[in-house]
């Protein structure tokens, strides 16, 4: 059985349509991965996540190592059976969240020492420990351990951080390959750094290619630089990575971010936006985002989106969803999250179809015309 | 088509098994009605509520009149389509919750003036307004408007309150019957009061019977008097009500309360316990309640209940449910609520089966032996 293979079956400009084959299932690309932070895609049952069209979800190493703990998870049979999701799971390395969420961090060549944001307990993450945790979780796509600097730091700090991440990428590769059975069934992705700087991105890409990975992530974007700067970087960064491997833009993004990134050659995405927004009453539609708390929805018997095929749009009015949000009801979070994840998957499917039909430019133009309307 | 009919198809001691036929569907009795306070059974999709075996749910007049409002609900097509539940809905009268939740109440012969606990706005509930609201909601089983006194008040206050409720019951009947189409499709239940006092309960029952209702509720219990006093009252109160009409014990209760009340001739129940407990991590099982926050569940790969047929027990371990509770995840509320509602419906089905087999005494004895164990 194939451990990992990626094939591109259509291209349109820089946009690519393809498929990743793994033992736990196929991943159609361009792919959007819902985020299952703490072993649950928030407010969703796993069968409902699958029904939206998701082929793969993401789990967070940082959260899971703290609770329930990696060794405990292994003892319980791994993340898949724990959360009742039998398809592929990509896990991040913990590097990003340890810097954004934990307390009292100490960064050295070896790794990062930190205290848990939950109970203050002391932990250490290194490339080796990150690989071990992701192996204990039973991850299908393992991410190399890296450091993600702020994009607005001086060039020399960006360069220094990137070089450290590349040394950690090498250590991640070595440790992953020592993983026995797990290494024979899982894949390892490297992460390009270098912030917004083209030549640093190129150095990073070349070092990663030299090490060799199953796929390559564009890291260090969507950290506050804005869509224009992100797109400017995506105008060159994906081209520096291998054509025949999947390219994953981490932590992105808004629907219009996804369209612009696919246009620039990205194959995979993850983001908390559809789930987090769903809990806050923000719904995504083909006509743009809308806030269900707005009083104008109180007597609107129409669905969230006339074009949407999700269970929420089939059975519930905007008026009802408005009522649930105003009342702080859990069902409101459930129904809008389900819609948002469905909408994201419908958007990915529409992009895959447009690439296959050789009409991606037209699709992207039509999408932006409808989605970026001012009055939503 | 039948507006409302009740038939008893088996009895065992005082326990009765039967069926209520209404236009929106059949209600198997003894029946447990999940509570859908604010137009949602909290943390559950309506199709999942139905899948637990629920034939009917309860809606709260007090909550719905304040948000989204009765007139708005009528404009939107009524409660059933609003919340996507097409089977029977029983609505309470608002009388109980206006006394327990609202602020600045003023009780007169006419009704109750109060301020909303949501926004402080002033409202008036009378028997006539309660009937109108329940009609605007599109209720299938309408409850007469009553006052529910504390059970520990002096006899003369209990008597006075009961007499007021009986005058309101008459006014409820008159107003309900003026409801045109709604009166031709819905049913009206009266509510017996009189706290724990047998002769007052008898006076109340006789006055209700004189007015005439489709069913009769035993009100004023489960307000803090304890199970022993409640059962002592249920030893006589149901017998004072008509044999050939359904008897509904409002706001009850724990699983062992249900068994003891069915044993004493009760046909219908509602309670927030399975849903509220589900959100707090308390699960009901055939071996008694258990608290999922307890650390002893952290590595338990078994289901909540080996005998349970619900989706939660089919796919998730106690260890996972413990993790979700500790992490404050919405999915924890969803899965435990679904289990609890399923458990309640399995209990009702088991009671209906036992009555049909003429083995209710044995069933109740076996149930209590397993459920009331000390070490759960």
C-alpha cells in the first residue's frame, strides 16, 4: 500500500488540482483541513466533519501534549480512535503555538522550554520530542519542528531564525526516519521560513529540498502581515518549492485568501476561521461574510446562503440562527460551524472543478465580484 | 383526523402503558419529554433528539415570549418550523418560570406583572395571554396558566393559591376554546395543585374535572420537597385524576423518580436534568450517575454504559469524554447530552415493555438494585 504519493491531474496557470494517496485515505487538492485543536473539531461530530467533504483534519501537538498527553494518547490507542476519525490527520509540530500560547519560554539551539498555559507545568519541545509526540499521537502527516518569527523583525533576525529552523528541519528528518513502523506509514513535511524576503525564502527552500520531504509548507505567513504582503510573498515562495510535491500554506485563511493562494500554486490549507467564526455567529457565504447577531436577520426566513447545500441551509432560517446566537445556545455554534465548514469545502470543490475545466481565472474573478461586495 | 385521544393498552398495578394520538404524531406513554427551553433542546439537533426515541418535546412559554417573542414566532410560521421539529410540542404556561426567573413580580387576581430577566422590559401574563402565546407558538399540548406555591407554605396559603389556580384554569379553558383552528387541533391540560395536602389535592382535582381537560398534570411537586414527600403525594394525587386521561408530572426528574412515579400511575414527564447534566459532565447509566470530570475516567477505554445503544456509547470512550469535559469542549456537552437523552428514552421503553409484560414490579426492583448502588 502507498505510504504517500501526490499526483497532479490538472493545472490552470499556477493553480494545480491533484490528489494525495495515503493509507488512511485520499486527500483531494487544493484541500482545506478543519482544525481539531484538542482532539475535536469544535462543536462538530467527526461524521459531520466528514460529511462536509473534509478528507483530512489537523491536530495540535502543543494542546495534545499538555492534555491528555502524548504518552497517555498512545496508551489509549492514538488520536484517530480516541476522537473517532479514521481518515488522515496532519499534526503541527507545536513550534508555532508554544511561542504564541505558552508562558516563560526559553529558546535555545536545542529547542524551547516553556510552561503550560493550563497548569504552569514545565515542558521542553525539541525537534526530537516533537517527532516523538507526533509519532505517539499516530499522525499521518508530521510537520518538522520550526520557529516562526514575526514578519516585521529585522532581516538578520529573520535570517537567523530561518537558519535555526533549517537545522531543526534536518534534526526532525533524522528523528522521523528513526520512527520504525510509523515512518513507514506516515509522511514528513518541511516548513519554509524567511518571512517576506525572497532570497531568504530561496535559501530556506533549497535547504529543505536538500534534506528532502514528502511535502513543503510555506510557514511564517498569516501572522499579521496583511493579505497584500502575503500574496506578494506567495508570488515567489511556492515557485521555489518542488513542483511535484504538495505545498501547504499554514494557518490560512479567509475565503478570498484561499482563492488567491490557490491561484499562486498552493495545494493545502488549515485555519480555525470557519470553526471559530461559527461559534461567534459569523457565517461565510458566496456573497461574503455576515454577522448573525445583526438585528436585520431577526425576521429573515431565508437560509444563510441560497447556493449552499449544507444541512444548516436546508432546514434553518437566518431568523432562527439569529435567535440561537442572541440566546447563546450551543446549537447556534453547531449549526453555523457546520455551515462554515461546508462552505469552505464547497469552495475547495469549486476551485478543483474550475482548475479541471481550465476556468480558474474566470472562477476567481466571479468569486471576488460576489464575495467582496461591500454591503454584506 | 384525531385531535387528541389517549388509550391505555396495558396496566400493571397502578402503572399504565398507553398511547396519545395527535395530528403531529403518536406519543407512547409513559413518555419523557426533553426540554427545549429557548426553541432548542440544548446541544442537540432535532433529528438527534428524535433518534433518541423522543415523541414529543417541551417548549417554555416564558422564554419564548421574551425571545424571540410570540407575535414574531407566529409571523415566522410557528415554533415547529422555526426549530425544525415537526412532532408534538407541549408548552408550559409560563406561570412557573415567571415566578422563578423574572424580576419585580406583582401577582393579582388578573395575573402576573413582571420584568424580563433579559432586558428588564415589563410584561403581563394572564390566563388569557398565556393561551394566546401558546396559540401563537403553535403548541400541540397547551398547559393551563397556574401559580405554583412553595410546598412548605402554610396550609391556608397553599389553599388560597390552589383556588386562584383553579379560577385561572377555568379562564384558560374559556380562552383556549375561543382559539378557532388552533383549538380544533391542539389539546389543553389542567394542572392540579395543593402541594402535599391530600384534601386540597382532591378539591383541585374535582374542580379541574368539572371544567374538563384533555389531560391532567400534577403540579407543585419537585420544588424541593424531596423524593419521599413527592412519592407520598403521588400515592394519592394521581388516583384523584381521571383514569382515562393522561397524567403528567411536571418537572420530574431523576431516573429513580421516573420509575417511582410510573409505579404510582404517572404517564408523562419533563425535566431539564438529562440535558443540563449532559453539559456539566454528569452521565446517567443503568449503574447510576457518574461524573466524567473524575480523574478515574482518564484512561478508561470503556463506554459510558455497556448496555446503552446510543451513538455516544457506540463510538467514544469514557477517557475521551473525560478529556472533552476537562477541556471545556462543546462536543463534550453534545455527546453526553445525547447519551443522557437516549438513556432516559431507553428507560421509558424498558418501563413500557415491563408494563406490557406484567413485570413492572420486578423491573422496578432490578432497576433500583443496579441504579442506586453507592459506589458510582
